[in-house]
């Protein structure tokens, strides 16, 4: 069955960096667009980044543009989110999710990785 | 950005109750709306897409309706497994995609 497992979260100081990974299984990863969504404490969900097949097109929310970099390794069925210059407001649970049919419907999500930015 | 206003934020109900959750979009999104269920510490689970299409394997007590700017998720007879948080998601092309704030369904 489809599984998405995030890893790499943790506690980091403001200005620091973290790299999140999302390991995919149960489907042909290279055929799917993928995205990252986050949820800050007590807040709603926020879409932050999205990548097409082959990494040809990548979108970022304004809130992370220039600080976060999304990439994929189809050979390893993995998605990566490099997060630099982290701020307190980046504290959230980060979810990776699969786009079902390139129509932006997120049909499978991982359980999330906690990122805490605090001094 | 398209804003999604979901109501209520919390709903107290009993097993067997009919439950309705509403999501309003700040502009026309046609039928590009999905509903998800999320339990604490778990991944969101897709229930409904294209406003009214039931995802495979989802019980038929769940239904969705609406188009344009107003949408509804209905649970016809609430079951113990349904106590969770529900949220809507508009995916009307790259707008960017936005979500409702969520509705927590609690035991009355």
C-alpha cells in the first residue's frame, strides 16, 4: 500500500538548517508530483512547496521562498526539503503528500515530522 | 490567495447524529474541493474529492456537496470512529492551494 514516511525533524536554533526527507513506497514514485504542507501549533494547514515529475517545475509559498529548497531522488523514491535560515514561525509539523493525478489533489499524506525552531 | 472559511471550528455530537460541516471559498473554485479526516498523530485521510466524489473505501455515511464557493461535508449517522478533525482543501489549479482551519468533532 502507499506509504509516505517523513524524517529529519527536530529542534534547531533560529537561523539554523534542517533537511527533511520523505521516503515513499507502494507506488511508482517517479510518476507522481509531490508536495509539502505544514501545520503550525494552533494554526491551519499551509501548503509550502510542490514538485513536478523529474523536478522540472517547483513551486514555493512566499513564506519559504528563498530559504527552502525542494528536491527529489526518483532512484531512492525520496523527497527532500532543505530548510535554511529557519525562523520561529517555521515551527510546525511538516507533511509530505502525493498528488494523485497531477491535478493537485493530495491523496496520500505522511504522518508528519515535527520541526521546532527555538533558542 | 483563495481563502477557505470552515465552520464550525468545534462540533459536539452524539453517536447516531447527523453532522454537517461547511466550507466557503473567497472566490469561485468550481468543484475543486476535497475533504480530509485527521486523527491525532496520524496522517490526513482523503474522504471526498471534486466536492462530492467519495474516495474508495470511505463509508457511504460520508457525503459532500456544493460548487462554486459553498461546500458541505455531511456525516449521516456519526459513528465512534468518526470523532476526529475534518478539513477542506481547495485545489483549483495553482492559486496556491489553501485549506480550511479544521473542524474538531467531539463527543457530546
